[in-house]
C-alpha cells in the first residue's frame, strides 16, 4: 500500500510509475486498514 498526503503527490507518483488509475483503489486510512484486515486475516486458513 502507498499512502499520500496530497492529491498532487499521488498524481506525480502515478505519472512516474506509468500506472493506469483504473487499476488503483483510492482509500482513506480507515478504509485501507479495513481492507488490509480482510485480506490478511488468518481465520480463513
């Protein structure tokens, strides 16, 4: 996960990495932590 404080920083990173914004999920910190918890919870093993 990458975190950006400002939209300008995000825009620069996307351009530098030659990424399509269609492949990026823009989440706030709370949403990102919720998704990480869903992805990495060991109870599904």
